[in-house]
């Protein structure tokens, strides 16, 4: 019998893993969500907590989740079973994998609807945004949200595109798509930054995002920022675990995770600065919410030289970034179905996409026909976002930290992580103490038990 590691596909190189995981991490979370969350959560307070969460919780857990995937060599459920068995621990730890598979599929459903907005705006950008005012742009966004067929049509197309790539398999489809697109996205974000410096109010943007204002930090800001740190690094939902399971032994998990985080955080900050520079130069509302980038950037495209081309290019690249992220949301459930049920890869991908597509229809309707349907005061879109980002991800993150920090044998951990001496102790301390305590405190605080 061959060992699992010899039958599973693997990345073609360390750079492939970095690229693909960065492709998963960098997506709508960086370009769409980070700026609007920063705006609705008061700017610098949110950014400060977000950065603290990235450093103190995000990077350590990114490493831990990658490690569990590589050691466990399997889909999230089987990987957890295998590492739990090795550690002589309870098989209930498989729940971590199940939470991931469920959460990733739920995220996919609303992620695809938002990616649909981007596709819609790509077409709008082809026609150009010339002569548009901030009022006409906000009317355009409202009209999109009000139209169920437009939303469902683009959502369906996006899901179909995902289906095609993921069916292509790990090294064929996913790797190839990422190699060109990530650097291109980086280039266009730099271009927007340049525009923000030259033609908009970059000083105001810097002040808004980095002005030290600790008194503005509240419990909601902290939970939102922590949730977003998980979201942007694709943490806790089995995506990183699955990608880690395709990673060759012998590759430094620490270094690769550091590169991935730097790229992810860098893109988010640059995108945020560019957008707020335009927001303040044009007298727009920073707390506009999920439509922020769609009501902001077209103004810049209508004014900059060759703005039409830049606009189209921008939306195309954001759509690609969303695509490479969505792929990673499909992979956990797919690998589970393939390895557990013996289903072929194609029907497995089709099943996962179908379920997420179906739930996505409810998300699309929650902006119009079903906007009155609410639970805990949240519509379907907000409900799914809150459930996954603010609950399932931190919960899975907490469990991953506890497992890697307290259950797994230290020698095995050290062997996988590949850090020595003080660096290892620093990471281990973050996983054993800082992450679980921080996540638990934030949870308790939100439930109102303390603080
Ligand atoms: N990180 C991606 C983004 O910022 C979204 C994403 C992809 C994700 N895969 C994930 C989020 C897995 C959570 C879990 O756009």
C-alpha cells in the first residue's frame, strides 16, 4: 500500500505554494472588504487592531494551519483525524475540518455574488465612466443591487468559471492561473496608489488610516478587525489546510507564510490608501459600506488619463483575484468528497459549486426581493458574513491554536515548522497563549460576559 503522501498531488515548487496561497489570501477581502470595513469602523482604530491581529494571531495560525495540513496529508477532516491519531487525541478534533468545509462553502456563496458585482462593473467600465458624478455612481450601484436577475446572472457566470478551473486540478488549473494574475494585480494597485498621490488627497487617507487613536477602539471594532484578519488570510476554513497538504516536506513553513502575509497585508493597505485618497478628494462618505470601491474608483477612472483602459484592467484583475480565492473555497469540500466518498473530481466540484450557487441565490435576493427577511436584525448576506467571519473562523482558529499548541507533540510541531531557538519559542508562545487567550477574550467580550 502506498502512503497517502505519494498518491496526493503536490505543488511543483515552493514558489507555487506561495503563489497559490497568496492567490487564495488576496482577493475581494483586500480590495473590496478591507477598505469598506475600515471606513465603517472608523478608520485608524480598525487598521491598528487589524494589524495587531495579523501579527499576533494571523501569521502564527497561518503557519499552524499549513502545518496541520502537511502533517495530516488529507482533506481537512481526514487531516485532522490523522494528526489527532498521531497525537493520541480524541477523534472529535475532526470537527475542525468539518467546520472548515461548511464555512468555506458558505463563504463561497456570498463571495460569488460580490464577485458578480465586479464582473458587472467590468462591463460598465468597458463603456466608460466618463462624466459620471458621485450621485450617478451611487444610483448605478443601487440599480445593480435592486436587480435580482442581473445579480443572479453574474453570480452564476462566476460560479461557472470557478467550476472550470477547479476541475482542471491542483497543478494544472489553480497554479497556472495564479502565476500571471497576482503580479499584474499588484502592478495596477500601485498605479492607483500613484493616482492617489498625484491627483487625490493621500495625506487625508494616511491620516484616516494611521492616525493613532486608541480611544476609538471598541468591542465591535476589535471583533470586526479580528474577523477580517482571519478572512483576509483565508484562515480556519480548511483552505490553507488543504493547500498545505499539497506542500512538499522540507519547505520552510515559516518563511512561506511570512511572504504570503506580507503580500496580502501590503495589497490591502495600498488598496485602502488609494481608495480613501479618492474618497476624501471627492468629498465622498468613507462609511458608505459594501459599495465603497464601486462608488469611488469609477470617479478616478473617469478623470485619469487612459482611465477607460485602467478601469477595465482593474476590474478584470480584481475578478481574477476573486477567482483565485474562490477556487480555494471550493477545494476543501471537493477534496473531502473525492477522498471520502470516492466521487470523481468533476462531480465533486460540481456538487460543491451547485450548493454554493443555490445559497448564493438567496444572498442575491437579500439585496432586493428578500431584503426584509431578517434574523437578529441581519439580512441573509450580513448573516452569512457574520456567521462565517465573526464566528466560525475565530472558533476554528481557536481550535487550531489549541490543537497545535497543546495537543500535538512538541517534537512533531518543531519538526514541521522548521524554526529554531528563539524564533520557534516565539511562534509556539503565540500559538499556545496569545492566540487562544486573545480569541477567547474577544469572544467573551462580545457576548458581554466581560468588559
Ligand atoms: N482571503 C480571501 C479574500 O480575502 C477570501 C478567502 C478565500 C477565504 N479562501 C478563504 C476566506 C478561506 C476564508 C477562508 O478575499
